[in-house]
């Protein structure tokens, strides 16, 4: 399933858009769809060619599914072949605990993100891929903002819009020329590592189960997605990656030490990495500019909050854009800061707590023993993270 742009760069530069959305992950694609549904002239720009691989655990929690249902996109998951999740297996030093999950679906990001972009286009958004957007900074009081569009490292033109949404993921590269959007990166932040495998014999990793191999230096999550594929995503300490001489070796070491099966395909698989993941933009708003999804901030993948945050933030920002088109002021910026805080930062207590706990070998050992004997004890934690 491939996607083609709905217009070329020249056409994108020829009009003044109501909104330009940068990045076609869940945050950008859902925001573009919600804006187009309100009949706003919306351009969604993506630097990669879709479908594209993205390092991710590919698990949608119940909160993400509820949000998609709320905006009428629940059907998309079913028709794309998303796999229902019902169990969560944790392994650490040969010990294991299995707890039941109150909901969730696994779907590859190639399929999920492509379907979301298709839904944005069906709603009337224009889509321009293979194009890197860079927001231009200017001290003047503005009625619109400009974005440089590049193709293969060369600037191909500039597009303007009354409002820009930066949904370009970790590190928000589109804001590199705009002062005031520096990200605070946690000194002990882990790095994301991922790979996908098409395997014939997948009995060691059954469908419907999230398998988590835990190690003092990180964790590796494995889950079956649609079409008999196995998705692997890990968050690993940078020092451990250096110690193992690379991300692939670090992943295999974690799998082996935890007692998880290492399949032959994994030893010569091609692994991709991310920037350090635990980071946040101190003020994810600027003049005629909203920052959302991972571009605004991200904690750790283990808690599965990433896509739920991206989708709910996209829904919230789409409600503020019409007001910003009528009149942009500091009160509107404050509204976005409050919405962002309550949707993400305000929910982070449990995620932070769990992320800290998972860095202590003693806590992991005791937690696993406890959950193995009394699986019901994990239920409130799982439920809290899932909703
Ligand atoms: C190891 C790991 C495991 C994870 N597991 C899960 C999980 O199981 N469940 C979950 O919910 N979340 C998980 N996450 C988090 C999840 O992947 C992110 O939170 C989610 O993708 C954020 O969506 P987004 O739309 O904000 O950004 P992204 O999905 O990163 O999308 C940003 C898009 O912007 C594009 N882009 C970047 N720069 C530009 C530019 N200058 N111009 C144009 N386009 C640009 C990129 O190509 C990309 O397509 C995981 C993350 C990691 C690292």
C-alpha cells in the first residue's frame, strides 16, 4: 500500500494555507484530518515516503483506541488488521510473570500511519511527502508564518500559513531555526531501538501477547502485528549500547539474559535507533505556532502513552485553531499550555514512577515475584496506564 502526494511543492507554495501541519505521524495526521473536517485549508507535510518504518512498540492502549473511536476512526483499526492484545508477559533473569490486559491493539506503524494520512486526505487535507519543512523565524508581528520546503537537501520553495502545527516527532527538527524551543533532555535518557521481522514460525511470540524482556540497562518489547510480522522495540541505556558495541548486540544481550527466545532472523536484522527519548519542550507554543505529540515532549516507551498522547493532543489542538485564525493572542497560547499539561504532563506521575522502578534490579526482581504469585496485583497499575 503506497501513498502519493496530493499536490506538488510548487502548488503547496502557491497559496496561503489556514494551517500547515509538519509531520505525518499520529499527531500530525489526526490534527490535519480534524482541521480539514472543519473546512480549513490544510497542508500536511512529511519528509519521508509513506509507508515508512518508525521505531515504535506498535501497541495502542485503550486510551488511544477510545480517542480514535471518539473521532470516528475506530473502524480503521479493524479494517487494517490490528491484532487485539490480551496478555502482557515480562521476563527478567529467567523469571517471568504474565498479567492480563484490559484492552489494546497492535498494528505496524507503516499501516497505521498510512491509514491515518489517508483519512486526513479523505477529509480534504492536502498531503505533500518527501519534503522537509523548516519553520522560518521572524521577529515581526505576523499575520502568517513561513515554512521552507526542501527536497534532497535543497530548498525548493516556501509555503505560508496562518497557523503552523509542529508535529515532527522527537527533537522537532522543523524548529531548529526558531530560538526558544530548546528541548530539555534527561541526562539518563534511554535510546529507542527497533526492527521488524517477517517470520514463518512465530510460536515463541504468540499473537495477542506483549512480550517484555527486562534488564537493568533497558527493555525489549516484542509483539505480533498484522500479517504475521513481529515488531521489536527497545529502550536501552546509552552506556550499555557502547559496552555492547552497538544497538543490535545490546538488544540480543537483553533478550538472552532475560531468558527470552532469540530467533535466527534477529541476529542479522537491521536495527534502527532514535534520539534519546526522554525530553520535553519547555514552552510548546509560539506566535501562530502549536507544538504537539513527541515534538512537545516524551517520557519512556514502556508505558505505551506515546500514541495516545499524540492523538488526544491532535484532537485538542484542532479545536483551538479556528479561534487562532480569528485572533491570535497570549490567552490562546495559555489555553494550549493548559490543554497540553492536562493531557500529558498531568498524566506522567504513574509513567515516571514506573520508569524509575524499572531502573532498579531489586525492584524488578521483587515486582516480578509478586506479579507471578499474585497477577491481580498488577491489574490496577496496568489499568491506570491503559486509560
Ligand atoms: C522504542 C519505542 C517504543 C515505543 N512504543 C510505543 C508503543 O508501544 N505505544 C505507543 O503508544 N507509543 C510508543 N512509542 C512512542 C510513539 O512512537 C510516539 O509517541 C509517537 O510516534 C508520537 O507520534 P508523533 O506523531 O508525535 O511523532 P512521530 O510518530 O515521530 O511522527 C513525526 C513525523 O514527522 C516527520 N518529520 C520529522 N521532521 C520533519 C520535517 N522537518 N518535515 C516534515 N516531516 C518531518 C517524521 O518523518 C515522522 O513521520 C514508542 C517509542 C519508542 C522510541
